[in-house]
């Protein structure tokens, strides 16, 4: 593997596919910026790309939840497993050099989302069922553009993005800069982002609610030698506005969220096997009370000069939000909380749990063309949490995603 490929490998993200359902509370500006290659520091001379690349991708995502816990409202008619959200998402990405000192990146995505969502907790009887056409459906369109100016050992980029749904609109702006040492073995980066969202749920629970987020990320990438790169990123986000879920009962969340995260990556190339090992650890915490740990390991194995296989595994564990409450099965007011407080939510995404994601990617490279397919299986269980038992009475949640892609240099 050439040195340039090792550098790219070290700055590759966790491949969050465009169109996968987003957790709107987890730093959308920073995540969007990091999805662009130029936003991450790379240990090499700062020059515009020699070739342009255009990529087309298609993602299909399906999640489901088991029905094992028999809730008080369970009438025996629910299936053993309930399909929830389905996403079909085509996208396009363009990277183009503009002379020797400038480059342009742009992408667009269309998410077709449908299915059933729980109105509280993970209760099947409380979900919006779809067989009779009563399930939710939405269409999301999003696009972003970024322009970069490259200097001898530095670069600066400015970007903007916009997405629109039936009930949610978001506009974001970002700027980031990077500078390398004289030997190009160390690169420092600093980025800022700002997002403004407007929420208008179709059930009219609220109207014209807003949310504004400001984010900052700082990072350093160090080439230890020709086969090893390490990277450290620190990020902080401060948001104000509407964080509650208007489609869930008994859901009222604080109107301010502060989030901090530290991400460490280490990528090493094994010349004897022609392999590259990508490893990372992310620590996260916020003022909601959630503390999360995420570790990932991927093995990039070429089987020939034109074919690569990449198996991967990711583990995530988190504590619950301070205002999350567990629905009590024998409570006469189920699924209402036993005690009403200023803030409360039974959203299982705010619960304490552990989750494992297994993935396999196959990539074919032929001259100027590249094609790939990636499958991921995600499973979330409360008793998989590290450091203590997770939230009780939550049925197993799982998701499958398949992504196809093709790209061409020009």
C-alpha cells in the first residue's frame, strides 16, 4: 500500500452512510463536516487533488424490534418481531480540482423514510402501525457544498449545507483550517460550525420551534513512521432550542444541550500481509447525563491488486439521560411516569444500553473505476452495557443496512 493510501486510511471516518436515520442531538454540523475528506487533517503536503471523482451510492436500511416483554396493553395480536423504519437513500458526491490551488466538493442525498415508530418507550401497542396506511412517511432532501484553498503547507475550507423534510428544516455553515509542519509529518486542524433548525411536526404539537447549535473541533494527526498514523480530535457543541420529540407522549427535554467528545484513531499498515488495521475510540458526554464509549476495529485486506475486503466491528455503550424514566410494567398508569417532573422521556435512545455493529465491505478497483458493497448488522441490548445493568424492559432492537457504490476518476 502506498503512503498516500495509508494517509487516506487514517483519516477515513466510521462510514456513516448518507441517509441513515440521524440522531439530531449528536453534533450534526461536525458530523457533516467530518464526512468530507478535506475536513480531516492529513499528513502530507497541502495541494489540490490531481483528479476529480464522482460517486453514486444507494443505501437501504431496515430496523426492527423483538416483542418479548409483555406489556399491560399487550393483547396477543402483535407479531414476534415488528418492522419499524425503512430508509431508501440514493446519493451523489463530487470532488473536483479547480486548478492547482482550489478544490470543490458537493453532495446530494434523497431519503425516503417510512414505517412505524413507538409513541413511548418500545411498546408495540403504542406504535404507529403501517398495514392500514397509518404509519409515518417522510422525504428528506439534503445537499452540501465546500470550497477549499490550498497553500504550500496549509489549507482553509468553507462549507454550507441544507436539508428539508416535511417537519424539519436545517441550514448549516462551517469553516475549517489546517497547517502542517515543515516535514509534513504533523498536521493541526481547527474547525467551526453553526446550524439553525426549524421544527414543525405534522401533528401540530408545536409550531415554528427552533434550535441553534454552535460547534468547534480541534485535531492533530501525527505520522509516527511510514506505516503508522495516529490522530486526536476534540469537539464541543453548544445548542439551544427545541430538543423534545413531538411525536412521543410524556416527552419533555431541556432546551439546552452541551456536548463534548474526544476521538482517538490509530491506523497501522502491515507490509508483510499488505493489510491495514484501523482502530478508534470515542468518549462522549453531555449535560443530559449521557456518557458514551465507542470502540471500532477494521481490517483492510487486499486479496489482489484490484480487490479488497474490509471486515469491521464496532461496540458502543452509554448511560441513560438524567430525565429518562423506565416504564414500570405493573404500574396502573403505564406507560406514564410514576412521578411527573419538569423533564422526562421514555425514548429508548436515551436509555442505558450496549450495542454491537458487525460489517463487511467488498471493494473492486479497475483502472479509473471503483465499485463497492457494504453490509452492516446493528444490535442493541440493555444488558450489553459495560459497567452496570442497562435500562430494564427494553426489547432487543436491531437494524440491517446494505450500501452499494460506484465512483470514477476524471
